[in-house]
C-alpha cells in the first residue's frame, strides 16, 4: 500500500503542477486533485512510520532474546550480537 500511495502521489502531482502553472484551467478540479495528492502523501508517510516502528519492535525483541541467551558470556565478543547492534 505504501508504494501504491506514493505512486499515486507522484502521478497526481503532475496534474497539480499543470494546474498551478496555468496549463490546466479547471481550478476546482486542480484543488481537489491537490487535496487527494496530499492525503496520499500523508497516508504513505503513516504507512512508512508504522513499518519502521514494527521493525524496531521486532529488532528490540530479537536483541532481548539474544541477550537472554548470552547471559554469563561477554556479549560484545559475540558476532551475532555485534551484527544486530
């Protein structure tokens, strides 16, 4: 969905540019397309944020599990721990 929203934004932004440059004369429709384009950008940004937050949560849980498994061992010498850090 993120890529589809971003692609829609880029497509609609061409019409916004045409409206603002005066090539496309229907101002009401250009304003509507501008709003839709903005909502696509906002939705894409929200999707990106949710994906990043999920990835951070997954990585945090993985690190906690690895730290639990490496209890009593110097974790800074472990290659797997170093790769995740």
